[in-house]
C-alpha cells in the first residue's frame, strides 16, 4: 500500500492519493501547475532504495493568476521492486517554503 506524507496530509492507498492529486483541478478548472524535479540521488535500503530529489512547483494561484513559484523542497521516497517494476511505497514531501519570482527581470543600469 502506497503512502504519501505531505504535511499536514497523510494519505494511504492509491485512491486517496489520486483524489488528493486531482482535487485542485476539480475545485478550480483554471488551476495550472508546473512541476520540476532535479538532482536525483539513490541510496540502498534494506527494502529497496531511497530515492531523493529537489523540486520546484509553479502555480497560477497568485492574486492576478500569474504563474508564481509556489513551493520548493525535496522528496524522499522508499521505492521497492515488485513484479511490475519499481514502485514508490512511501513518498515524503519536505517543504522548504515558497518564494515569489519577479514578473519582469531586473533592469541592469551602468
């Protein structure tokens, strides 16, 4: 059974995780999310491996519905090998907060 810990949420099972993932779009059809992961690292674990990565999420939830950096942090996931391949068993989101990006680049003046 898969587990997703994204504090304060603690979700168990595929159905709960799918609902959590699709609810924002059901509540707001104009919701947009862009999500990047980077700097992957894999460490052996007695049950499989720990996969970690940094993430950044950009959403249009700002006051003007502009795309803004909404969340940054890292993931740590216990992945296990199954008959169907590698699967995430326990996924943990470690938030490092949000930040605002400039709508326009800063002007460099001599």
